[in-house]
C-alpha cells in the first residue's frame, strides 16, 4: 500500500503537520499571558472591575490553549528520536542542552506558578497572585527564547566544532551558539508576531460582541486595547521583518532568492515581483507583476545594486521556490492587512466612532485568525527555505532521517492526523464556545462577589494576603 511513498518525505510531512498544530498555541499563549498580566496590573492599579472581569474571561481561554500547546509540544519532541534519530545523534550535543534549559527554566517556571494564577485568586494575596501571573508571562517568553535559539542555530550554525565521526560539538563559548547571527532577529520577529496574533484574536472577540451590542463595555475595552496594539505594533513588526530579511540575505541568500522569485541574477538592479506563478522547470516566474529595481532598493537600499539569483546555486541545493514564494507573500500580505486595520481603527478613534463603525468591526472579526495564518506562513518560509539542509550548510535533511520504512512513517502520520483533528479540534471548538459568550461579571465564581460588592476595593480574601 505504501511501497511507492518516500519515507523521508513522509517524515517531513509528519513533522511539518505536528509543528503547525503546535505553533499556533504558543503563538497565542505567549501574547495572551502578557495580556493577562496587563489586565491584572490595570485592575490592581485602578481598582476597576472591568479589568478583573476581562482577566477572568481570558484566563480560562489561556488555560486551554496552554494545555494544548504543552501536549502538542511533547508529542512533537518524540519525533526527534523516532523519525530523526540520525539528526539527534549528530546535533544532540549542541541542541540537547539548549532544549533542556527550556525545560529547566521556562517550563518549570510556568508549571510552578500556573496553578496559583488559575486557581489562587481567593487563596493568596493580590501581590503574590500578580507575581504568579507575571512569572507565567515571563516563562512563555523564556520558552520562546530557548526554542528559537535552537531553531536559529540550525539556520545559522556557529560556535561548534565537528568531531571525527561527524557530530556537532560545542566550541569554546556557548554564547556563540545561543546568540547565533539570526537569533536576535528571529526572536524579536516571532515574539511580536505572537503579540499581534493575540491582539487580533482579542480584537475579533470584542468586535463580535460589539456587533451584537455596541453598549457592551467589556467588548469596548477589549476592542480598544487590541486596536491600540495593532496600530502601534504592526508597523514595528514590518520594520523588524525587514531587518530579519536583510540578515537572511547575508546568511541564507538562497532563501531570499526563493522568496523574491529571482531565478536569474540581476547585475543592474533586481525587480520586486509582487505576484506570479513560479515555473521551476523553466527557471522563471510566469505572468509576473513586478516593480523594476524595487527589490534591490529594499534589500540593498540602492536601485542599481546587483542581486544574485538561483542560477548561482547548484540545482540540488536550491530550496523549493513555489512554496516559499507564496508562503512569503501570504505572510507579508497579512502583515500589511494588519497595518491597514490598525490605521483604520486610528481614524475611527479620532472621529470618536471606534465603537460605531460596523464595517470596522466586521473587518476585525474577519482578521481574527489572520495572526495564526501569518505565523504558519512565516514558519513555512523559514523552514522550507532552509532546505535541503537540516543544519544549514552542514547537514542535509536526507542525511538526518531515521532508517525507517515508508509504511511505518505513513501509519504514524495517519494516526497523528486523526488524533490531532479530534483532540485539538475539540479544544479549539471549546475555545470558540467560550469566546462566543460575552465577557462580564461571572457570578458563578464565589470569590467574585465580594470584589464587585466592594467597588474598587479588592476582596478581603485577596487583600489579606502577602501585602
């Protein structure tokens, strides 16, 4: 049944499938943890119950997203030993300690304070509870720090030595491994993407409830906060993405060639190809819509700067252009759509119509999942653009896979697809169910009543804690 399938391709599809499912949860939980920290901080500072209501509304959603992220991450990590054992053996001395640091620092920090954050509001002092929320938010960032350091090292490997048997060994400085050339750019770009992803989900939920009731104060508050984030952070993300692109041009030029669709070198200025159909057989972009010399202006800041093309790369070292070409445009297109919505919200805010423009709210609802699409498109651009290497320039993907038969990999892939869609589909449905409910006082929580009865005064159970 599976005799005609390639085990390496199936292993790549399986890893790509599981990573795609996993990535959407940290992309949401990183930003949502920080949003919860801001909400609780504003409640403690102002005493306004609306911030506490929003905190309790979103903390339930965070708990589910965080749990699904942990489960999907654990499952994904096992593939290093099953489908990619050769890679684990050869690169393990470098990436193994980094991933262990992620568990010892980030995961333990999150796990240690998560219970206090979720269930301790009526059991500990308000200061300690806020500290727990801050630690969870910090833990999500530290987790991103270590995981992105590992991924960046695979993209731009530095600080290592090769053993006689072909293993990557740490050199004299771990700092050279951790802070490899692409890591700072990838960290900033990815974390900002997580914040924008969360902002557009929060904005979509607020907009959804504003379409049903424009007087909903909780919907107004979350929509306003989300649109501030979109208007301020989207331009920063575009700038960070441009800097990341310049770094990629320096260290992984073939990836940028594929992103730009430059099959041929351009000695006197390269065009910016907006759209077209990559034709890898003929080494050209069919039906190209392009801006003359604009690519040289963006990448080299000079209209006439020469740019090399894929004709300078051996055919067996070229990344697959069509996938990268389109995933990059999806990511960039969504980024500019986010910027457009943020600017639209500024116009509405200046005209004091932020809560009245129904078309703005409809657009915000439509843009709700855009952050998830953008981060997956960005991940595809990054990872497929690294091909045919696992460790860029040093270890081919074909040399990294376990010696497994195609039927074994195919069977596990089918099992993953069935289980993931069932389990995580149910989790996603429940999150949407929670979002469908309007935010507001939750009288089902016994500790909530004293807080609201006391107005701006914290509940006695909270106020008598570690103050």
